[in-house]
């Protein structure tokens, strides 16, 4: 697996990452969503450097300009509901992409820390021969992404697979390495220290879905 960690060099990305973590601004859900969207835009730009391009000629008012454009067909697929603002950031840049949405959540059958992943709602474009960008803000244990990946593979065979997350834990990265193909690209805005006893990322930011859309029952 090819891993890209984007916050290793200083940029405005780190500014937005700091804001989404800050408990003093967590009561402003609009600001949280917008900053996640901005992070998605920055990640989309960085990811675009790994795509394939073709040569084209553009007619301007004064002549012909040779340039390039993206050749790959893209499918953006986000995990509901937390992935929606990040998805929008990618879509702002890859505005011709097709889209898919899958719901995945932690199910605690014994009301303790043990959980399995339940994948339910699916609305997915045709992925055969296309570049799939699987989008989720948090990579904690990695189980949700693996479950969604396996469900996607039932729908077809993509050309390339890129996974984009805002915050990742080392445990989640190792889980993906063990269960996903080596040809996958993993794009991480920033890498955190560890998971706690409840399998939440530390220091993390809390629950991204709740911060973006309000607490769930």
C-alpha cells in the first residue's frame, strides 16, 4: 500500500486541521463542516498529482493552447454520514466525477466495547475500470473501510483505489495493510498517536459525524 501523509510539511492544511480539533470552536458546526470541506479540497489537489492525464488543445479567443486534462474516470464514494463534508471538498475539484454513498456503523451487540461493522444503505455508480476514491474522515480501527471496500468489490473491478482520510491511527493503517491490496493508495491528512480503550483516535477530534450534523440518538 502506498501511503501519503500530507501534514508532514507545513501548509494551510495544518491550520484547518488545528481548527477542526479545537474544542473552543466545536460548537460551530458550520465552521467544522466548511473546514472539513477545505481539507477535502487540499487532499483532492494532492491526489490529483497521481492521476493520469491526456494532451488536449484548447481554443482560446486568441489562439490554440496545448494543455492536459484528467484522463481517468473517477467515482467518489463516501461513508455516511461523517464523510459528506469531505466528499463535497473532493467533488468541488473533481466536478465531473460520479458518486457513491454507503452507510457503515459500529454495532455493539453486547453493549460493551466489542463491535462489528454493519453496512446497509448503498447507492453506487458503476466502478468497473474507473478510479475509486473511498472517502471517510476518520481511520480508527480500519474495520469500516475494509467492510465498505469489500462491499464495493462486489459491484465491480476498479482500475485504481484511493482511500482518503483526515485523521488516522497507526492501528487502522496496519489493519488496511493486512486486508487491502498493495496497489491501494492511502491519503492521510494527519497521523495521530493511537486508539484508546474504546477504539477512538487519540488525540483525535471526537465524533466527526456529531460535530458536523449534531449528536445522534
